[in-house]
């Protein structure tokens, strides 16, 4: 029985490799999801969906979206202070 390996040891090594592979893939998926969400938010706030020829529309969209974000944050703060604290 020279050269024969323990079958349990081989299965254990395969299982550890599979776990490492799954962990690496899950980190990649989570990271890429976060990056995609950040890119979408950046593009939304910078009015990337508006035509570049009309600068008034682009700046109006940026100002409106920024004002909406400030209003939403202010509303959350108001509601927390009023009903939670």
C-alpha cells in the first residue's frame, strides 16, 4: 500500500478548496454589486442620462436631484428627532 492516500484526507482537501472558491466568488459578487450601485448613484446625481448639448437642463437636473436628496435627509432627521428621541 505504498503511495495510497487516505480518502478522507483527499475529500477534506477538496472541500477546503471548494470553500475557498465560494468565499472568493462571494466577495467578488458583493464588491461588484457595491461598485455598480455607487456608479448608478454617481451617474444619477451627475445627470449623466441628460443630453450634454443642453447645459441648462443638465444643471437644472443636478440641482433638483441634489435638493431632493437634501430634503430626504432633512425629513429623516426630522422624523427621527420627532418620533424616536
